[in-house]
């Protein structure tokens, strides 16, 4: 009986130690992510923006971020043509926002071309979605997980699929279809 109690106690200690180590890891990575965000996108740190440490950022000098932007783990921001992320934008894990591509009408080797992307206030983009060059996503829109956005998305709609298609309009909450109330 004594061995059983000792074994249970040691398992509890191991679990607690494991949880503590995970919490420490997340805090350290959070600090690293905030420092990296401020270095990559000047002024973003003072706007309460956050780019997760594992996100790939190409051409960071061509990215403009509003207030309180959150970019999740393992995202790719390819900003050759420029990316504008307005206030309160959320990119879930694995989202790709790519402004560049190849000009397939030219001779081999193909030259690169780029078109800007604009993501409006309060937009949420689900996990593993892809937003391609030249797209504007209207304020309050929701992009479903795994979607491929090849065309402009109007404000306050939900789109999903490959290519992304309109699923439905967002329901208005207290007269405003925006996902966020006005905050100052």
C-alpha cells in the first residue's frame, strides 16, 4: 500500500512540474514574440500587437498594423506587395497571407509580381486559411478555416471554401454587425 501511495504522489508531482514547465515556456515565448513583433513592425509593440514567434514574416517593412492585432502560430506573412492589417484583426494558426506570385505569362525563369492585401477592422481568419494577392477583406468579415480567398470579401460576411464563397451575412448585434464594439 505504501508503494502505491508513493507512486501516486510522484505522478502528481511530475504532472505539476510538467504544467509549471509548460507555463514557463509559454511566458518566455510570449516575451520573445512581443520583442520580435516590435522589431519586425516598427510601432506595433506600442499598439498592443502580437506576432507569434513561429510566424514567418517576409518584407516586414511593408506591413502596416493597427491596434491590437493578433497573429497566431505558424502563419506566413509574405508582404512583397504590402499588407495592411487594420485594428483588431485576428489570424489563427497556420494562416498564409501572400502578396507575391509568379508572372506565368512571361519567359522562364518567371519574374515575381505582387499586389497589396488589405484586411479590415475586426476581421477573423480561421486556421490554415490562405489570402492571396490583391484581395481586400471588409471590416467584420469572418474567413472559415482552410479557405482560399482569391477575391475581395465584403464587410460583415462569413465566407468559406476553396475558393472562398459567401456562406451568410453576419448577424447584427445591437445595430452594429461589427464583431467588436467601438472602444477607445
